[in-house]
């Protein structure tokens, strides 16, 4: 019974005595407390179920049933993550009673003070101010945003989608709107294209993320670095996955890109055009477009590159 657990309700900040039993529905007679819940729910003969034996009052009782709503999650987390694990997540609507009851049964089963060290609950996803659902007809997938023109009559780059979501703290409702995506794209356009050069992300960015994953504050820190031309800007933006496209692509090639281009120039000098074209095509497949030209001062062949958007 939940009444045997003095700190039941600590996650949701609800006290048993504050809950109005039967205010909306009748309290089931077999409950000692209105907040009590079943670990094993009895099934009718035509319902899915398994036989399980329990000791009740010194006697063995066999009940044909199935796991209760809450126990299945505790069982899976214990099996795959252990009796105590680091982070448990879920929607805000699951704090009570689901997560509260997960904590109660897991702590009682294993004798630990906690079930998870950190609980993170996200807000709901909305589209243009309305909850996203198939019944509302406003359900949209990331694939559709990236690959089709269904939302706003255009495709949206991945870094814009990520920035738009990270601009809202995860505990707050995230409103997916065309205006929000355009706002994220304008902000991203203000950030210079630069390649991470071995710097660690700025401490202000790390501190924001350590403060309950405060991504809006982290983005503000990255923006300040970008405006100041700080050399750690690129690494900080790349950490959040919101670097401009050139930063994102070139980060993986930063150490080898110059050498690759130089090797291609050597191929062109000896007229090995097939190999030079292969290098060019391989880079293009990774989103980097090479442009050949001549240095106006020396007349030497030079190659520049840009990201193909």
C-alpha cells in the first residue's frame, strides 16, 4: 500500500492526504488507500494473461493476469539498466501517477533510496500552437521536414530544425511553427562559418548544459561567442549540433581537407584528370564542392571549396 511509504509523492510533490479520494470516480473497495495501484492485474478468461502464484496471508494464491501498467517499466529498466540508473525521462504527463508509482515499487523491491538519479520530463510538441496529433491532421515527421515541402512549402536543413527545438527548454512545450523555423534560420545565418581547430567548447556552454540541460542559455552563449569572433565558437556550436553547414561538414575533414586538395592539385599537374575528378566527386558526395581557378597575382592554379547547400 502506498500509505506504508512515508515519502510517496516526492517526485510529483503530491501528498497522499491532499488527494481528494473519489472526487471524480469511485474508489475501488479493495484499496487501502486511494493512491494504491496493482502490480499484477487480474485478466478475464478471454483476455491475455499468465498464471502467477502469490503468498497471501500464508496461503498460495494463483492469479491469471498480466503486469500492471507501472510494473512493466520497472521490470524493463532493472533488467537493462540495473536497480539504480542515471537518467529516467518521459513526458510531463507521466510524472503522476506513472513515474511516481515506478519509484515506489522499484524502491520497495530493491531497497534503494532512489530508482534513478536524475528525472527529466519534457514538454509536449505543438505545431502552430496546437498539440501535434494525427487526429488534428497536423502530424509531421522529421523526414518530411527534411525531404519534402509539406511544411511551409519548402525543405528545412537539419541544423535549422535542431536549433529551433533547442531554443526552447526541454521542460517547456515546444511549438513547431514556420515562424519559429524562420527565426532559427535567421539566427544561424548570423553565425560565421568556421572549422573547429582543436579547442574545447566554451565553459559557459558546458555550464548551461549542466544546469538541467538549459539549451536556450547554451545557445545564447554560442551566439555571444560567434559575435565576438571567439576561436572556441566553432567547437561550441558543433557540440550542440547546430553549427552552420560548413562547420558541421568540415569538422570531420578539417585535418585532411587541405592535404586532399593539395593531392588533387598534384594530380592535375601531371594530367591525371581521372583521379583528380574522382577526388572532386568524392568530396562533393560529402557536401563539399571544389572550385578551380587561378591566382591573379601568380597565375598558379588554386582550388577553393564551399559547402553545397
